[in-house]
C-alpha cells in the first residue's frame, strides 16, 4: 500500500527540499494559475503576488459566477522556457501534467519541486479549490492568473530538488522498449 | 412550413442529443468504468496507483456534483441510426446542432469549436461540418454522442502501409503510443481502423472506441500487451497501465493498399447513446 501523503501548506519553505520523486503529497493553501500568456505578462510587468514560497499551477480553469467549475492541469512542457524567473524569485513548486524539460530540472535543483496532478481530474480539482481572486483578467478566462485556495489537493512529486525526474526515467524506458521494435 | 411530424422529430432529436451529451461528459459507460477499476486493482506501481485513485475519485465527484469530469468537454462527434420510417433530411442535422447548442449552455460545456484558419470561436460548439454527424440505417432511432477532447485526438496518426506489412501494424500502433508519451492523458484507449480507404480507416478507428472495452479479441489483447510494455503508465509517471484497451475495426480495401489509422482516446472514453422517441 502507498505511504501516507506528506501534508504541505503554502507558503512553502525548505521542507520541499526533503521531498523525493514519487512521494505523494497533499497541498493546502494558496496557488496561482499561470499558462503561457500569464508567464509572458509576468516577465514583462512583474509578478503580482509575493513569489517567496509561492506555488504556480499550470491550469486554464472554467470559472462561472465566481466559482471554480472545472480546473484540471494543462501540459507543463509549454512553460519549459518560461519558468526560470519564477524559481529565481522564490517560487518553490510548479503543478501541472506531463513533466518539464531538463532546463527546469536544473533550475529546480536545491530550490523546489514539480508536482504532477492527474490530467482530466477537473471535478476532483474543483471540489478541493475555492476561488480567492484574480490578476490579469484581461488575458481571458483560460490565461488569467487565478488565485485558488486548495484543501488537500492530491499530488505526486514528479521532479525533486535533487535532480530526480520520474518522467525522464519513464521516457528512457519507453525509448529502449520501442527501440526493440525499430530493429524488427 | 414544417409539418407537425417534422417538428416532433426535430424536438425529440434535439432533446435526445442534449441528454446524450450531458450524460457522456458526466458519467462514463459501465464497460469503460470496469476496465479502469480492473487496471487500478492490478496496478503494481505506487505512483500509478495514486493516479488511479485520483481518476476514480474524480469520476465519483463528477457524478455527485453533476459537473463534467474534464474541463475539455471535447468537440461533438455524433452517430445516428435511422429506422426505415425516418427519412434522412437536413432537418436532422439542424436538430442535432440545436441539441449541442443547448448542452453548451446548460451543462455547461467549454466552447471549443473554432474556424480552423481564423481561429474564431463560435461559442456554441457548432460550426461548418460540426457537429460531425455519421448516419447509418438501423432498427431503432438513436443518437450517440462521443465528445472528443484535443489532448488525445492530437496524438492520433494514419499510415498508408504496404500490403506486405500486415505484420507491421502492431509496430505502427506502438510507435503512435510511444510518440504520444504522457500527452494524451494515459491510461489511454486505442481505436485502430484497418483497411477501407484513407478517410475510411480514420472513421473506423473512431468507431472502434464505441465497442465494449472489456471484450477483446486475441489480436487486440496482443497489441495491448505490447503497448503496456512501453511502461509509460498513467499520466506518463510509469506503471503497468499505459493503455486500458485496444479495439480494432476492419473494412475491405484495395489489394495494393493497407491503410491503418490509430485514434487515441484518454482514460475518459466518454460516449452515451439515447433513443429518440418522436
């Protein structure tokens, strides 16, 4: 059976450095959604919240009447080249799906973690989130920075601060396995 | 002027389309749920077991809250069966589109349909040729809605293999899954269309997704086992379950051709069928 999930609460600090790839965690507290457009805006105009110990969620939610209707994760790899400045300013965790590139792996070293949330789990997410505010609403519903308060969102450490990357290991295994077919 | 009959058919079909769409995005078909539960029970990777726990809890929450299980509520792919007494008219297409518009507003669905070049969003999930409607003759008047999300659809491929490459079909399927990696939200369902024509193979691959997932042939089970050896696992985090099922549909083809289409579907193999009663 799986070990009990580690309980985390924002703002995050050095406790993230003791997490290991494959650990299950439950995250409570405040997270900020950001997709491509929000990252570009924050690079240009600055980060509209205190980035120290903050958590970024790669998500384009459906919001209706100031309520979170559906809020599953989006593909994190699109933010591969856009995340460094956030980690430099003190962001301790990125949440999304599918993992991130080797550049982010290096940027997270001794600083923070990448937490994977299950793709398509929009109803579960909405059940564990409350809407607290919004920045850059002019970017539209999917691209704005929404402030969510989480209540024990179930996540798994995909990339830890020691350079371990589950997604990278899985890709290597799949490549080797497919390699056997390529020869046939 | 529409006849009373026409009005009755229009209203009944629009209503049935609305109900099928709502059902499809909120509740998974029993055979799909069964293969997810079975895979969850036999999965050995602790990380993958956690992903399955989230997926199963999400399915429960969607039903309890009456909300879509995923924020990508897809584009409407619709299958109609028409009994002999229902003529195929443009009216039927309009009725299905009305049902889609109503579902978009009332469920609600995310407006996903855009013009392919200008990218202008119609905001009601209809457009030129959308909903995509497929018609066949049958005994009963039914409408099936298969909402197709983009993450998985984008990973689909078609290959015009050589007639001598029948033994390479499995490799083509595995290559498709390998190239997709974590992006289609695995564990996936794989629809394979073999034969027919270039366009026909793709249609077969999508129709294959509607077949019962817990009844697989020897051939389908063989491809499934090979796919699962890739070890991509739920969400690309590794594990025994990269795919839940492989379903194959075939059609006669040219002696000089071997079209093979692979339609990838995420774990949420959503579809629902409602009988239309005018």
